[in-house]
C-alpha cells in the first residue's frame, strides 16, 4: 500500500484479520494476525486513490473510522458456521451502497490504465 499510496488511480481492497477490540477470530484463523489498526486507518487516510475496507462491526472499528473521516455501512454476511451477522464496509464515500448492503450498479465505463476502456456487461 505504501508503494502505491500516491497513485490517484490505484484502488485498494483491504480485508485485515478481525482482531480489533479484542476479537479472537482473526488471531485464531491467521498466522499473521497482529495488526496495528490505528496505523492501518492512518495509512488509508493518506491514500491518494480509493479504497474499500471490510471489518467486523465493532464499536472500536466504528470509532476508528469516524476519527479518520471514513464512512461505514453494515452489510449482512454469514460466518464460517453459517451464522448470520453484520460486518462493516469502510471507505471515503459509500454512496454506491444502499442501506442493508444492497449495491447499486453504475453504468459508467471503467478506465483501464493502458488507456483502453472496459465496460461492465449489462
């Protein structure tokens, strides 16, 4: 992320282990689960491009997002035991996500770095 943080056309998907607020699932599931959550949010604040982050829906995570000026939206999901729960989408602008985690499809073309344009199939 630090290598491409100044690229305005870089887009990042960030899905860290869910260890904020003392959650243990991330540390149980992943070998490399230690995350400095504050440092990660501070780095995202410095990104010139866009990002989408997913996190567990915890008060500590919501507070981090608010402190760094990010929007949050809960989305329904199922965990590995098929229990229904919510996780958070976090980003600068989540206007493309409606309440309840329903995604609106935009009809704007994507710009490919090589200069060619690709369009979503409709």
